[in-house]
């Protein structure tokens, strides 16, 4: 049973160890492309003359339960979160949604946020956010010609970089999915398959210790028998 169970789960154990090695060998800052983020000094918000929150919410037609005012590349913005549905982002100056951006504007915002000398190789508007971004709604994708194949995902409203992905991130994500045995989206690491496989792996370890103890006890017994026979009368 020890051998057969080991044969069944051995490949997954290899994935666990190999994937674990990859995940600890690559710094998480590199996976997140933090070294590709240009340093930017936060600028104080000019609050003078801005409409009040009640006026902003009225213009946007939103009854928010949570709000956030912050600076963006396109000026100050309110994020208004209603009780249900997606948050609404509006200009803190006008109270209206930001005007659409051109590809050139998106490219300029992304290059300003990028650290490095690589040029932009492509700008694309995506009607729905790719799964790898962990976001919803439309996004702009800006690709850079660096060795890591870095991609910045930019908000079509504010021009902010809301997600960063690269070939290193995708390699890490591949091994993470193997590691947690969730090949769909890598989000569920409490599903029955990994629990069963882990329990079987534990049984291999325990049975291996038991078999080792039996083998050692048998060898000791044989050694003692040989020693007694070799003892002179």
C-alpha cells in the first residue's frame, strides 16, 4: 500500500516541492513587478473650490455607502461605492465621469508610471478585464519591451495603473496553481482534491516511518543473532 499510494501521489508531491522552490526562489517584489514602478512623490490635493461630497454624489446619481477621494493622473477623483453594484468613479471637479482617453494618453500615463528604459510595444483597450488582473470592467493594457514582458493595466477612467503583470508573474501563477491543485483560477486551496491528496501523502510519511522502524528492528535482531553465533563457547 505504501508503494502504490506513493506512486499515485508522487507526481503531485513533485509539483509541491518544485513549485515551492520556484515560489521561494523568486522574490515576491519581482513577481509583483514592484521594481518596475517609478517613484512618484504624492502631491497634496487642492481642495479649495471642489464641490462638496453631497453635490458630487447627486450629480453622479449615486447614494454611496463608502467613498474615497484621491489624486489621479487625470486630476482628483471620487470613488463612490453604492450599497450594491460596481463603484462609480467621477471627477472631483465636475462630479461627472472622466472623458474617454486615447491610446496615446494611456501610453503616456503608463510610461510615466514605468521604471526603466523599455519602450511601449502595444496599447490595447480591453472591454472586459482579463482574469489575471483580478479586476472587473474594461481596462487598457500597455506592453513594454523589457525582458520580463511587463504589462501595465490602466484604468480607462483615471489613467491609474491598477494592475501589473509579467512573464515572471505568469510563471509564478502557473506553479501556484499546480501547488494548490486548483487549475481553474488558483483561488481555492481548501477544495476536497488537495485535502485528500495531502491526507494520502501524510499516510505515506507515517507508514514510511513504521516500515523503517520495522526494518531497523529486524536488522538489529539479525545483527544480534549473528553476533551470538560468532561468540566463542
